[in-house]
C-alpha cells in the first residue's frame, strides 16, 4: 500500500492513533526534499536529452529559487515549460526568467493573462472557484482542497459556464 501525504499534514495524523502508527512505523518511508544537486539534474538532464543546454547561471538561479520552497516543483515545471517555449521562439532563457520574476512568476503571469480575457460573469465564477478550492486553516496554514464542480456553483451559475472557466 502506498499512501501519499504532504509533510505539513503529518502532525494531523497524531489525532488518529492507528494512522499515526502506520505512517511513523519502521516500514514507512518519507521521501526527502530534493537536494541542490538533484534539482540541478532535474533541470539540466531533460534539456541535455533534447539537445539543448541551459546557461549555468540560469540553472543556479532556478535551483536557488526552488530549494527550500515547499511545493515549488510544480512551479519549477511550469517555469521550465515557459523557458522551453521561449527557447523555441529564440528568446534568451535567462532574460525570460528575469522577465517572469522567478519561480511562480510565470504562473502568476499566465493566471493574469487568462483572468484578463474573462468577461465580468466569468471573473465572478473564477473568484468563487478559487475561494472554493481553499481550505482555511483557522489558526493554521490555509491549504488547497478538492471540491466537486457542483459544490462550486452558486444559484445563478450554469454548470457549463463554470466548466468553461475551469478549462481556461
């Protein structure tokens, strides 16, 4: 059996004795965060396999900006995808990274771009969807949460309209 659990929720298992014993047993394994070397390899090797190389200072900056930042791997992946697209368009990857304002900046730019093309009704839907996907920490950290599309609907929404906004 494989159980995945974000490390910031491990302390929550203490409220469930059996679950806590399973997670903290000698048979369980907690995967550590990637080291600087592992991050560097995760950035450089795919580019090398594709016949490209990334500037060493860019790789160092990506590693520095990602290291120790919990949950940064998806942001790194999105940022690298943007850099890769820029490479195919002849843009300098280091300049593009600076333009995007680092890890997370590329995703923030994309979110702003998408939000900017929505009409006012769609913007209202987008705000409700985002609020519906946050679990308030009530004294702790706010986190993401799963939600059904139906739970994200307000009385005036049509399910197709919400699905359209989500697909953006």
